[in-house]
């Protein structure tokens, strides 16, 4: 799973067609560390349907500010470059799958 910098974010998320899940995280965040393996597991399962990326808020503070990330982990679901949902906090795998299934089908 790719950690995006600000220039890659534009190309791979904002200019993309389809669905992207972006996990805004911090290396010092306990719940973020717990979420990482869940997203690593989901990434190959959704390959070709949903792109899953990560953004380190300490490395890309402008993106965190632009998307009003107040706590981590915060996940944003993008569809055709637009935010369609914000998910805050550690979520169970089943809840994330439900969201990804919904957005990849619609």
C-alpha cells in the first residue's frame, strides 16, 4: 500500500476516475497502527475496484489541513476525485468492507 506525498495525491486521487480510500495516519498513533494490517489485507482483495492509499499527516500537513483531519486515523473515500465519505477512528474490517463494496458498486 502506497504512502502518498502531496504531488502524488493529485495524480492518484484527485485526478483519478473510480474509488480511492485514503487513510490519513500518523506513525505515533496507536489506532493507526492497528488499522494498518486491516487495510493491508483489504488492498489486494479490492484490487481493480478500489485503490487504497495512506497519507502521513506529519509528512503532508497541507493535505491534512485541506481535508480537515482533526484526529487520526481518518479515512476519506473519494469517488472521481471528490470526497464522498469521511470515516473517523479505528473501524472493524467488516464495516470497511461494507463501505468499499457500496462505493465500488455504485
